[in-house]
C-alpha cells in the first residue's frame, strides 16, 4: 500500500479516488483561479466499480488512491459518465491497468470515447432507466444529453443515495477539504456561479427542463458527488436551487460597464456611464478588458441587468478584445439584459455601432443609440455619458418594478 495519495471514504462503500489539480489556471480558456479537481469514485461492492477517471497526467494519482484501498485489478466495472478528456483522458491507461470486465457509457458516450481513443475500445451501452446491479447496490443511469456534452449522463447509487453528477453541480475549486460545507459560502457561491456562467449558461433552458423532471426519477439524494470541486453532503437542495436561479436568469439589479480603450477616451466614457448608473442606486462594476479576462466578465454579465460595452474604433472595427468577449457571450447566450454601446473614435467611428448591432443580435434590449465621441470626450460629452448611464439605470429600475 502506498504512503501517499490516499482514497477518502465518503460513505459505507464509496471512496473518493480523484486528483487535485492545484495549479491549473486555464481550463480551455476559462481562468480557474482556484485550480480544480477531477473527482473519481470507487464503489466497493460485489462488483467493484470505478466511476469516471481523471485527466491523463493525473492517472498515477488516481491509481495510487485506488491502490490505497484495493488492488486496481479487482475493479470489475468502469462507468464513464462523460467523455470529455478531463474525465476520460486516463481511461485507456486505467483500462490497461485494471483489465475490467466491462466499461459502461451512454450510446453517445460509446461513440465519443471511440472517437477519442479508437474503435477498439469495448464499451457497453446503458440507457436512461437502466440499473446495473453491483451486488448490494444498484447503479441507476439517467442520460443528460447536451448537459453539457451529447454523451453526458449521471448515475445514482441506491442504498448509499449518492448522485454522481459528472460536471453538473460542480465547480473549479481545488482543495484538501472534500465537502462543500467545509468551504466559506462566498467561495462556493462565486465558483459555482462562475462555472455556470462559463460552461452552462447557454444550456439554461435544458437545465430547467431537467430540474423540473428530477422529481419524476424518485431519487432520494443524500449526497451529490460532481466530477469537479467539493461534494454536497448537507443541504443538497441548496446547489440545486442555485442552479435553478442561475438558469432562470431573472432580471438582476446590478450593472456592468466593460470596455477596452486605446488612449483612455473610451475609459473616461466608461467611468462617467458607470457613475450615472450607480447614481440611480444600481450597484455597478467597471471592468477594463486590459485588466480582466473573459471568464470573469461573463460571470459579471450573469450577475447584471445592465451591460454597457465600450470600444474604440480601430481600422473600421471594434477593438479585438471587445470582439473576443462579444464572441464568447454570443456562444453563452445570456438573457434578460439592457445593453448599451459606446466608445471613442478618430475618423470613421464604426466601433460602437458594430457593438450595438452585435448586442441587439444577441437579444440585449438596446433602448439608446450607440454613444460615440470623436477623439477625447469634452466635459459636455462626459455629462452626456453620465446621462446615458442614468437612463440605463432608470430603464432597469422600471424592469424591476421599482
Ligand atoms: Fe469536466 Fe465537461 O468535463
């Protein structure tokens, strides 16, 4: 038995055997400022079962944690709830080490795993409503297609009442503490919302459908064990409710002014607009795209009812950093926002107009014309920018019925 990388017992027959990625700071472009974990779970039953694996470089840590409780060769089944490589990257090496009797995945999981690792991979398909008997316990499968990959599914271990939810209800948060109730609320709330905003926001309608359907599966859930971040053993309803609130995207009473600037003129407008919004009593945050990266911006968008976007005009276009965040937003499809476009220009002035058109195309309500200023804003321009902000604030207050 190894002296480090121990499994952690989470119930009578289940152990956490995942890996901690303390220092990852970019997760396919998502800035993971607190690192992450790749959770995997070992069920000790008559059929010893491994649920999910880890990102490929962490295979040694996974196998070491398994070895701390059982010889990996004793594993009979491997279940792959999700084919993305942060959970399946280690699968070929684990299969080689374990030589399991069977590997289970959804039909699309089978297809996607083969597409990643080769047609020779032998996968047994399971479907929603099927139960795999492990001996004392049954493992029940529910496919969650497009939440967030076509292959995604969750599995529920009866008896222990654990929902292995793959990416769902997870967050990118590395830590030696395994349970959500061991972390400060502000950390959990921030990281869960950031995860939702960056990974799941565009899937909100499907998430609401799934949450509405959840009672029909009659699951008595004592613990939610996601594939990233802490496990929920107390008040599992709290994270379910948090997901519902995020997915509903109701109007928020906060504002975001986000901009890029060339010679500080667009920045001056941003500050004046923000002051005008906050003057109406709306809490307002200002983010320069030179200082703040896209995953923090989209998290702030989720928390805001107003999003004002500022850009200089460069070579007849909006600034590249602004195009980046608008492209990111287009894919994530945030809902229920009043938008505004503004910026400084030198001679042609297309930037703010292009931002206006893009925000309108994304479904932002755009009550005002794009606000553009030539070269450097005058005092009069800044007063007009303040008034634009005040107008945006009043529009949001109307929406909120205040
Ligand atoms: Fe954590 Fe979609 O993989």
